[in-house]
């Protein structure tokens, strides 16, 4: 492997020196309307013309908003958008994503519970600690930039008790060919309950180079991430009645006795990524284009659960000592292939992917009590990858597949999408996806000083088939229907048993189901405008046809009623209104802080409590301000709200946030 890396570094250097007079194809910008992003954007007043010939580090009066490009790993390109919309309001949270089908815990950044079932997104197995992955930035989450002037975005969000959330990005093109960016998202929040502090840091550095004749493209990024959370196991069972009855002595949530106060979990990750594209034959109206692409990244992940001494909450331990359980994953991912582009045939991408994983567990176990001392999974696999894209006048066909060729990870994937563009920016889309993937590594192997958290399993590949239908009618409604079938589904479940003292012990174990898991989901979304008043509604109807396997709420809904207007001679744009989120009662998943995983439980039903928020959003030039009275009904609609069993949801609180853009 060292020889492979040495050869790759040499290959990069040779290409970089040779590329100064080469050509790279234009960035893909299909799928967005640049002019649409100018709505409510006062940057039009100061940046009005075309990207000039030269770029300096000062404000460029010849730049305009659509010249500020954000580029994904797949070269899908959007422009910087400074508008204030209701969708921006939904994304002003720790994840910076719409969390419609999730419910956060009482403290920012601690954990999330899920309100729906999501199909597999990748055939690459995860290390484990799936709840930490929600806020961990993967290789596809990193954006690159192409800018006429330096660009900065600052996002601030108040948290619970002491601390704050700040997400800052700075990016600049030092020339038309070279861009770099630095970003960091930092969080610290004490929380309202004992021993529930959360702290995180996501640091990214990216570079993006395009040769003068645009024949060669080189990108790289480095990430260093740390996600830390104190853990308390939720409030004690003896305090459940005090919480649900609204006992005035317990309105100060710091009074509650948690199940333990001496533990925390932590997720650490570092990644170095490089990719290149080199045009062998440039595509034009006569000739077909041929490109060579390759990418490589090395990533180290570590998850730790540490406790100053063992606690019977997790059952018996091998020794009454400090708990220091660790799992580690070291990954090398290499891609290489060719891209053929033709006006008649479309775009064909053929390549190979090599993935080498080393998964290891490490803890303070007493070796003589361990029957099987195997603590490592080594996996080296080569895949054949292919993509096909063809755009007709109003039809888009997109197919991609990854197939195991040789090695340990016998996984396969096929994904096809057929999209028809209708009138007035409407569309109709059909998708079929097949996936067979190796289980996550912590399903297969886990070791701990706690006796109940040790296993070495030989599970079959879960196999998923899904069919979805999407209808988007501009300014009318969005309809999404999906049927998912999973065979050999694996999940964590809560198991109860009697110990030698006739006391009830529970354990959280991975379980594989031989039968089919079948789920039907229908989602409707619509926004209705009455002058300056708007109603934005989304509802998810879902049904598990295999009730004995998973638990889901049959209804999840969100309705937002708000008023929008310009004020002070259009110097300020205002949005204000109410948002109501609701989901039906069901056996909500439990949360295990040792594994940082959700598990199936069938003891406590949770749901049927509305979450009502009042908000005031405002935009002044490139600054968006967000004022939110969160869960304002908490004191009068009943104290029956939870994020998971024994983990109460947030009480009423006032929160403030802003997003501020600079273009100079």
C-alpha cells in the first residue's frame, strides 16, 4: 500500500506540472436557475456586472451574484443565495439541514431520534456510532468554491445555557485558476440537565485548481472533526412521574437525578482527500470527449465511550474499573476511470474502486475472561463502477452501479432514475434502487468491559429494493411515494433477562431478521399564498407492513403559517408566523449512549404532542436574523414530550440566530 501511495503522489506531481496548458470541461450547472436566486437579495445593488478579467482580494465592482459558485464533489453547481425563505428557516439548526423527519434531544448536538425509515445510501459499511454520523461531514459533504471576490459566511445560533454554535466559512480565488477555503463549525452547550454538555468542532480546508486552458482540474481537502457529548442515561425512572406531572420543584431540570453522571462519548475523524480530472480529447460539436479521472482519500475514525467507573445501568462488568471502550476504522479509498461524452450517446463513466478497511476494537478488558480475542476486521475489496447520463430535450436518464469484483466486501448497488421535465418548471421522476451491502462493522464485532456488549456475529448481507415516484408541480404540490423492501434487515434491539439475583437486566444487541421488512411512504408538500400570508405544509404518511420488526409513527406533519412583507422602503424584509410539528404516538426508538445507536423498544409509546414555535425572521442586505420562541406550548399542553424514552424533549426557550454574508 505504501508503494501505491508513493506512485500516486508521483502521478499527481507529474500531472500538475504538465497541466499548465491543458483544458478541463466547464462546470456542470444544470438543475438551477441563477436568476431565481436573486430574489430578495440586495447584493444586486452593489454587485451588478460580469466577472471581470482579473480578480483581486478587494471588492470587484464587475462581479455579480451568479458568479459566486458552490461546487459539490460531483461538480453539481449552485450559486450563493442570500435570500430569506422559509426553507432557510428550516435549515437554521446544528445540522444545517431540514430535520423534518428527526427530533433532536434536549441539548444541541447530543443526539437525534428518527421519525421515518431511510433506505441505504451507500454500500460502504460504517464503523458504527450511527448517531454521530448525522453531524459528521463525509467526503460528499465537502463543498468547493469559485469566486470573483473573497466570500465569507458566518452563522450563529444560541444554545441551551452556556455556550454557542458558530459556523464560519472563508473562501477566496487568488486567481481565476486557484481557490482555497477554510471553514469551522464549533459548538459548546451546557444543556439543562446534569452531565449533558455537548461540544464539537468540524474543521475543513479545501483547495480547487483549474488550469488556464481548463484541461486539468485538481481538488483536495483536509478535515479534522471532534464530536463530544457528556452522557447521563436520561432521567431516572423514579423521576418520570415528577416530569410528566409538571411538579414545580422539578421545573429546574438540573434537579433531576440522571441514571449516571460519569460518562461521555466522543467521535474523532481525520481525512485527506485528492481528486483529479484530465481531458484526453476535448468534446466539441464534432468529436466525442474523453477524460481520465482518479481520486484517493485516507480517513481515520475513532469512537470512544469513557466512564470513570462501571455502572450497573449497563449490566455487569468484567471488572469495577474505568471504562474505556474504543472502536477504530482506518480507510483508504481509491477511484480511477474514464469518462466518455458524446452528443448522441450521452455521458458514460467507467472505473474501478478499491477500498481497504481496518476495523479494530480496544478496551480495558480482562483477557482471561474473553473467550474469543479476535478484535479486528480487515477488508480489501475492488469494485467495478459505472455511470450513465443522457439528457434528451425533456427527458433525463441517470443510471449508476457499483459491483463487487474481488475481495471481502461482497456488496452490489444499482440505481436508475428516469426524469421528465413538464411545463412551468414541473417534473415527474421514477427511481428504482437495489442494494446488497455488508453490515456495519459494529453489528459484526464489538468488545467492551461490560459483559452484555460483546459479540462476534456472522450476518448475511441486508438486501434492499426500493421504488419511488416523485411529482413536482411548480407552486402547486410535491408528491413523493416510495415502497421499500429489505431482506435480512439488521438493527439494535432491547432484550430483557433475569439475573442470578432475580433482578431484570437488559442488553442492547444487534439482531438480524430473516423475513422481509416492507415500508410504504407517501409524502405531500404544498405552499399556499394569500397575498402576504403563506401556509407551508408537509405531511408524511407511512406504514410498516412488518409491524413486528420496526416501529414508525403513521403520521408526521409540519405546518407553518407566516406573514411576509418589505419594510422601511424595502431596506428590511420580514417573515413572522407560527410553526406546528406533530407525529402520531408510537414505540419510539430508545437511545444507547454506550454505542451511540438507536434501538427498538416496545415498552413506552411516545407522540401525539404538538411542538409549536413562534418565529420572527428578518433580512437586512446580506444579513438574515432569526428569532424563535421554541416549544412555547410546553407549559400548558402537558409534560409528555420526549426525544427518546427517559430523555425529555426541550422546554420552552427563546433562541436567536443569524447568517451574515460578506463579498469583499
